[in-house]
C-alpha cells in the first residue's frame, strides 16, 4: 500500500503515482502539433493527474508517450466553471459517437470549448467514462478496492481549482479504444494508438483542462502497463504576420 498527499488529504492506493512501466516499453515523447512557440511542456507520470488553463487560441498537444495509455479529460470555461464539457451537446452537434479531426468539444451551453485540430489515431472515445475505486471493485473484485482510479485523480486535481464531486461530468478518453458492438454494447479492447501518437486541441475560449493519466491496470485500455503522457501548450498563431512575410 502506498500513501501520498492530495488536496483532499492522504490517498492510499496499490497503484502509486509514478508506477514503473516494464523495462522493454518503447517510449516516444514526440513533439507539439504546431510550430508556434511553446508556452508550457509537462511530463505527466503514470497514474498522475494534471491541469492547466489554456488561453483562447492556444493549442494543447497530448502525446501518448508509451502507446495505448488512456488520457481521461475534462474541460471547463475558465471564467465560469459552471459551463463545462457536455457529451450530449458534443455528440448531437457532430452526429457521431467518436471524436476526430475537426470535432468541436461543446459545453452544456452548446458553445465551443475546444476544437480537435490534429489527431493521429482513427477515433477518440467520448462515451466510455472514467474508472473509480467503486467501478474497479464491481468489475474486477474486492482485491482492487484500494486501486485509485481516474475519478479519484479528477477529485484531487479539481480541488486545486475549487471544484468538487458535483463538478465532475462525463469525460473524454483520449487514445482509448471503445468500439460500439453490433448489439449496442460497448467494448474496452486493445488500443489503436502507439508510442508518440498525438491529439491536438485548440482552445476556443479560456479553458481549464483537467487530465487523469489513467491508473487502470485491469483491462487493455493502458496495455496493462501504465506509461507517461506529455502535455504541450503552444501559443496562438501570430495573426499580425502579413501575407508577404509568409512568402
């Protein structure tokens, strides 16, 4: 059992933040999706949470460093966190259950929060939800009771921004493969990502992004091998550049 401090107190878990991945794991840190100046560049340890405010026009590139590592993702209007990502509004607007290049993440007020401007895998999941201590216990048995999940990561990181359990909504799972079967059931199966694959999102307003580098070790969503993520924020393009300067 490992104990580590969070904003909500001490969390005990058999899946410690910084869990060691296997020695033969291929890692590819890749780079930002745009060539604009880098605002911030963070490595997120296996099983750890992360958050940042992304300003309107900036682009967040999420790098799947080890391949098939699920990045659970929430996004809020930074100026008013009561406005936050909405699965129903997003799926209804694009008329598709998956996210691809060009997909717009919409809020519960149907306004654009972020736009997927780059995507290096076929489809991104927005319906599979987040793991938790409770769901781990239900799905995998009581021996997993103390394995913290993405819900616990979300709660700990959200508390740093004055948010709590009532502010958690359905999330996106970048790099996770959740096919909808012919009978309508959802599957959690081997991933379709690979080391160094990226997804890039442009902020359409100032947004607060919260990410859980998923601690799940009981199904294929992380290849049974938790690995790091890289979070790169690049500046908004310089709109003062003239057409002559581009030639």
